[in-house]
């Protein structure tokens, strides 16, 4: 293999949501990876239909990427201003 072409391939510990752990190799930089979904709680394997709270998913996304509601509200204000000016132009 050529040098400096391939990413580093190292060991990592995978932690599943049921508490079990196993060690595998990966190109990820992290020494540990926590999975939220596995065969013990995924509807495909359990056969149970789960309803996910969409508001919770949005909040989780915001926390993960450091977004605030202030950023979203400024976008909504811009949309409202655009709609108001469009209504004014039509009259």
C-alpha cells in the first residue's frame, strides 16, 4: 500500500443502548462510540411500532449542532417579512 494514502485503522469500543459493548476496528478517531439504536429497540427487529416525538428530534438536533431558537426565529421573521411585502405588492 502507498504511504499516507489510507486513514488510520484503530480499535474502538461500541456501546449499544442495551448496555452491551464490543470492540471492533474502525477509521473513526473516537475510542468509544455510543449507539442509540440496535436490534433490541429498532422496530424492524422488535416488530413493535414506535411513535417518535418529532419535537424531541428537532431539539436533539439543535443541541447536537449548537443551534438556538433565536437563529430559527430570525429565519421565520424574514419569511414573514417576505410574505407581507408580497401581499403589499399584489394590491
